[in-house]
C-alpha cells in the first residue's frame, strides 16, 4: 500500500508540473481520467487494508468475537493478494506516465516497478493465497460473517441506491458460486478460487467505500465510491462535462 501511494504521489507531482500540448498533463482530460482511475483503485485498497488492520488490532487486544477472528483469518490472504496485484498494475501505469524518463534507470522508477513485483510473490503467491481463502472458508466458517459484515455496512448507507444494488447483486453471485463449489467439489473450487478471492476483495472494498462516503458526506468520497461500485468497470466511458468535473474531485 505504501509503495503504491509513493508511485502515485510521484505521478501526481509530475503531472502537475509537466507541460504538453500547451497544458499541464493534469489538465488534459484523458490524462486526468487515467490518474483518477488509479486513485480510485488505490483508495479501495487503502480501506481494505485498514479494515484488516482494525480486525488485527482487536484480535491482538483480545477483543475479537469468534466471527471477527474468522473474518481476520479470511481477509488476511484476500488483502495481500489484491493489494499485491494492484501495486504492480498501478506502478506500471505510473512508469508510463513519465514516458521515456520512466524507463531510464537513473529516474528510480524502474526500481519501484521491480520492487512492486515481489509483493505478489513473497509470503504466498496469488494462487497460493487464493487457496488459503478457500481454506479459511472451509475450516473457519469465515464466509458467512464476512458477508454479514458487508451487508451491515450497506444497511447504513443512504443516497447510493444504484451502487448498493450493484454490491448486493455481486454478493448474491458470490453466494451462488460458493454453493455451486460445494456441490461440484474441490477441482471446481480450486479453479474458481482466484477470481472468487478477487471478487471478495472488490466487494468488501465497495462496502467500505460506500460506508465512508455515507459518513463523511463529501462529493469526492461519493464519486470515488460510485466509480468503484459500477457493475461493469470495463464499460465505454461517457466523459461529459459533469463527469469531467467529478473527475477533478478525485485528483
């Protein structure tokens, strides 16, 4: 998480100073969209990680309920696999922000990219961690309290009906997939484990972003949550003036 934020801080600073096509990079609409997408992704990772830190703190102080301990067991590999992959992807985009300079060793940026790769390798590769998520579900019964926590957060959110509906729909899909995995057996479960773990991470982060948006009631937090929760994040962008204005809130 720290490495990701460092890369983004460098990209933002550079974009506010570097001029191209008669404007600062940060003022170019396409570049602004790219940066805002990276920042939205980071903020989901941030809340996911600090939710895990909260659970760990409660556990270390002996304050955890059995359900919270089970969630901690399951969220640990989820957060590690998701943030490790996100760091690599975001850092790669940051290198590209700098153009040829980002490829030059003296800039220090290639070092950031190489170091980012290790996060998805040490202490368990992505596939190993995905199987560990399955193990936590099977041995700790962690799935039910994990999903209940998401639903509790969503129940407190007002004014984000479409986003909440999207998250609830994904929760239903996850429940259905787990039920099918139980019926189909270990080969099906293992084959589905990676995407299942990523979906758990994104769904949990969505609930945390919506909870934050409902609590602090700032336009920026609201827009970050809405963008994260879009049901199809690969949909074609419709960057009208209103959308471009909201993008500026994120930068």
